[in-house]
């Protein structure tokens, strides 16, 4: 069964450093998402991406964040200058269309630890 | 997105049915009711969705009240693997892109 994959599974970085989290969505999917979950808190939407541009973003997704689909398979989330409060699980998701009834498929997540 | 209310936690015994309730009194006519779950240390996973009629799939059943102000996710025979946080989410025409997660219901399954 096709699945969303994410690398690395765990990333440790120093405050102020740049990190890139990578995702490989399901191959025929066209809509891509990033969510994050701070330990013990809710899953929060960050950004959605379609046709090589951002469709929607939350207030969390400020200028420190960017997303890119550099080739036909990868979808990346970059944090330019990490802060302690960026420590969280980051989940990538994809879907084959967007509607009120389609499902999103989530990856296993990348745990980001900012020291 | 319209708000949903779920119990913080529920407990069940293995092999028994589980009924997970969700209240959504402000649901609009075009909102779909979705359920996702998150197993420990994993990403969320789609379970089921519906609009007005009850729905069944290989994972669960979804019972939707006639006035659509509440719904119930039914796991027919809980297994230890069903221990997870279950999220009830409304998705409508104005917010097609994102899923808005609440705190969900933590389901504990006892052997």
C-alpha cells in the first residue's frame, strides 16, 4: 500500500540553525500539507501546497518557514533560523484532491529537537 | 471550522464494542464529519467520514444523528492496536485544505 515517507525520523539542531525536513508524498497525489505537534499538544496545521504554490497557511507559518517541491517526488519544509519553540513532531500529509470529503494520508513524522 | 466536543478519555475491554461520541451542534449543511486517529508515536490516520447517512468501512462504523448535531464512531471489536487518540473533525466548503484537530478522545483498551 502506498505511503507517505519522511526523513529524518529525528533531527537535533542548535538554535539559530537552518533545518530542512523532507517528505515523499504518495506518487499520484497533488496536494501536500505540513502539520506540527508540540509534545502533549494538538496537531496544528502549518501549510498546504498545490500546483507549486502555497494554497493556505496558518499564522504559525511565518517568514522563518518555507516549503518547496524541488523535484517530482520530494516536498520539503525549511526552517531558516530555528527557535527552541520549534521543537515538535512535524507531519507531512498528501491527498489526491482537495474537497470536504477526501482523506489526507500522513507520514510517520520527524521529531525536531532544538537545543 | 465548526467546533466539535469529545470526551477527553474512554476505556474499553479487548474484543468489546466501543462507541466514541462527538458533539457538533453548530455543524452546517455542507460540513462532512471526519474521524482520524493517532496511534502512539505515529502520524494521524484516516478512519472514516460521512455527511448524513451512517457509514461502514473495514475499520469502523459512523452513526450520524438525524439532526447531524452529534455522531458516534463505533469500533465493533476493540483490539489492543485500537488504543489511540480519536479525533472528530468537521470539514466544509470553506476549509477544504486543512484539517483542524482538537484534543480528541484518548481510548485505552484493556486486555
